[in-house]
């Protein structure tokens, strides 16, 4: 989330200067590079969490459980980050509804999937079900943002021309 703070400032300034169409795509692509670097760090932390926690004298069972949770949740992390980056760019061009609806859909889906994943009559996956639900809802949130941008792009004139969901990422 913090990596997207600078993006919001830049996109808002580009919109105010009337240059959102030419600059927002560039800002988004640069943000994705930073997010990729952060994801590499996060992935390494998730995969090495167990030995690190054991080295820090955490109980072995807690270390293993924490590492598994982080690893299962890791699949949805880049999608949440990308959805947030897209939302930030859309917010910068005064289209806050995209992020609102995508985040609402993701939150509702996460709750529903969490209930299904942990309920004894459902999948009964315990704590890993929560991580899986979070991961899946991250993907859905991102896809919802992409779909809304694609659907409403033609009706928005040149305001979102700088956002290219395909090649820009």
C-alpha cells in the first residue's frame, strides 16, 4: 500500500495538469516495477519464514503454521497490489467508483469464501482456508478492476488512455 502512495500524488498532479492520458500509463508501469521488487522480497520472506522464525526461537509448530499461512496467501498478494495501483490511477482521474466496487466485491467474496473454507461442513481447511480465501479474493478484485476499466474506457474519453491494462503491466 505504501508503494502506491507516491503513485496517487503523481497521478493526481498529472490529472490537474491535464496530462493524465500521457503520464498515468508511465507511472503505472514504473509502479509495477517497484511492486515486482517488493513481491520478490515478500516471496522470499514467505518461503524462508519457518527457518527464520525458528532461528528467532519461536516454537516449531507456530513457525511452520505461520510460514504455511504466508505461503498460501502469497498467491493473491500481487493481485491486491496491482488492483490497488489501478485503483490509485483511477482515483487520480476522478473515477473512484471502480475501486469502490472492486474492493467491495473482493471483501464480500473473501468473507463468503472464508466461511466456506473454514466451516466443518464446508471445506474444513482451518486457518489455511482463510489464507486461500484472501488469495482468491485478491485475484477477483484485480480482475474486477481490469474489467471495469475495459468496459468504461470507451465512455470516458481520453482520461484513461494512459492506463493500458495489457501491455502497460
